[in-house]
C-alpha cells in the first residue's frame, strides 16, 4: 500500500503532480481562524479556533502539509464537511509530530492565525509581517544536509513580501527532558525576523537531521516546493516515504525546450478547471437527488414517509388536487387522501400502504372497500396505492394480488403499485408525457398498468 500524503488547502493540480512521486495524495480543508471567548491576560492573544476536514485521520498520513489562508481553493467543496477543531484534534496533531508518526509542514499565507496551538504546535506564534520586506535571507554557508539544501533551493520561489513573522519564545529544550529538540531558522528578513523555522530532534551541537515540524512562508510554485521537500524527507526518513526516489530528472521537462513546459502548465490548468467542474457536477447531482428524493421513496418508504412522497408526486408531478384527510379530519373515515382531477371532475379516496411483505395482505383492499361502503355513496370510488416487498429491487418484485380471488377483489377499486406510479411520474419528468394523459391512466379501474418502454 502506498504511503499517504495529506494536502490541506491545495488544489487538484498539486494533488495530481505530487501523486506522480508514487504516493497517494488526499486533499483536505482548514478554514481561516477566528477568535473564541475565553480567559486570557492583556499580554496574551485571544484563543482561536477553525473548521477542519480530512478524509482520513491525520495519523494515517506520512506527511501533512497545511496552507494557512483566508481563501482555501476548494472551500465550496470541503467547507460543508468541515467540523470545528476540538481538543482531541489538537492532541492528535501534537502526537502526530511529537511521536514521529509523520512530518507536519505548515505554510503561512495570508490568514488570521495568531498561533498554531489548534494544530498541535505550542512552540510558535504568528504575527502579520510589515508587508514591505523585499528580501529573504537564508543560510550564508553551503549546506550538505538534505533538508537545509532543499530549503535553500526553494528560497527563490518564496512569495515576497512574506505574510507572517514567526515568534519563537524558546529555541532549545531543557537538558533533562526525555526528548531534546532545537529550533532552526532557515529563513529571515533583513531585520532577523523569522520567516521560516523547523523543530529538529536532538541538541544544537548534534548534526543529524530529524525534523518534526516545519513552519514555512508561502511559495509561488507549490508543486516545486512540495515535491522537493518530500524528496528530502524521503531521504531523511526512508521508512515514511519509501516510494519516493530522486530520479525524476531523467524525465524532467526543464531539460526540454520551453514549449514542453508551456504544455505542462496548460495541462495543469486544465486539470484544475476540470476538477472544479466535476465538483460542480457532483454538487448539482446531489442537489437534484435531494429534490427528487420523494420519487425514490415511492419504492423504498412506508408509513408517513411514503404518504408524503405520494402526496408530493400526485400534486407536483401530476397536478392532482390532493387533500390529506388525516390532517383535515373532516370525517371519521379511514382513507388517507382525497385526490381530485379538476379537469374531468373525478375524485378518489386513496389508501397508501407500505410493507416489507412480498405477499401483501388482501385486508388492505377489503379495508378500503368497507370504508367506501360505509360512506353510502355509490359514486365514491377508492384507490389503493401500495409499496410492498420494499427491501427488494423493484425489478425483482412479483406482482401482488395475482390469484383469481385477489384479481376479482381489486376490480372494484383502483389498484396502483408504486412501481407504476414511479414509472408514470418519470414518463412525465423525463419524456414529457402529457399530465392529463398520465392522470387518466391513474384514474382507471382495477389493476393499473403502465410501462415507459411503450411510450
């Protein structure tokens, strides 16, 4: 199984590009931060929170890269799925980097985050930059360690001016703590304000690279920056990212004419546009399924849910006038609905029934007939709308009331299998069957037959 990477507040282009390294890449979401009520002294910042979404728990990923931004690229898609960060989430983030389950990278773009406590990093605070820095400084000497080399390589792609400064109250752990650590600063401005930092396990005099988390400035080209960072981490921690090998230069587009690079940029743009269109179509599909849920319920529901679905179908699709007799309570009779066709001036007293039974009882028919007799009105006509065997695929349900005795019983009423009601409704919605014609079919006598295939 491939190692998993989580990109939070990135787009389809970054997902597609990073997946070429041989890892599985998921997209997540983190909202902008907002302040919450809570006690704090005059010198401290007010507590903050945000909404967060990840397809899997963060400890399922070998690297988590979070971009702090006011404008997440896929907010419309993922914001509805996001939940407010709670204490358990903070603990999971902290344990993620502290216990070595993976490497956490935070990128500080334009945002309202004042600190990273909610992301399990209590060792750093953020403040807005002056906004007029024109230079980012890095190590003055040549570096041989993988992470330091890569951070120096990607410095040229840092967004200028940087959005945030990083305040670190403490640079080293105490001598006697179980796990010693040191904070390094790969990027500063000309005023020595920290623009990028990372925590490395071990003492400052130790030379081994063991990064736990990184806080970096925004980059103009995240594809390049993230790819290089992951390759460096794969060399430092082969167990985390064993799939990533640094042999991509053999096929790198930069060793070809610029025309090929331009095509790649066009392809990435198309991937982003197509991904957004697919998400739009997905949202439209979900909206339409919700809109027409009542038609689906004709085949799956029972009780009041089925009755409500029948009412909406008859009224909205067929343009019948439908009165819920249970709500109006104008009489003591037991029918559920009074359905009227205003054009031909006919009415039906309707019972709606739903059952899991594959052989529905004939008592539904008898009950309807008895109620009609009690009315003492020879012109009163009744209909039974029945959804039965409702846990089985509709195409596999056997016809109900098919014995000679049962066939004779339903001749005196209108019997409508909800599968027929469903087929007629779709004939109106999908193929434009005239509603008057469809109403005439439903107001027939005995068992009602209909198939869209014949229209």
